[in-house]
C-alpha cells in the first residue's frame, strides 16, 4: 500500500545526459561505442530540429509584434 501512495520520482531536466557522462566507457566494445555515437548523433539531430523549430516560432512572433512602420 505504501508504494501506491508514494508520489512518482521527478527527475531534473538533463538527468539522462548527466548519467551517460558518468558511465565507464572502458567496459564497452568497439561496436558498442560506435552504436553509442550513432545514437548520440541521432539525438543531436533531434535537438537541432527542436532548436530550428523554436527559432522559427520566435522569428514569427518577432515579425508579428515588432513590425517596422
């Protein structure tokens, strides 16, 4: 019962990358390290797409509210 009443654990933003940076890379094989790089490059692409989306939204808002007369 006590577990049902407990609130879910909230993790701070960026916790996953912090955990990744603590991992001992010596235990990984070459193919595992290459897979990890590919996964991280995919995450970088996802982040860049989000940045582009936010910049476009910001530019649209700026264009709407800061029109030159």
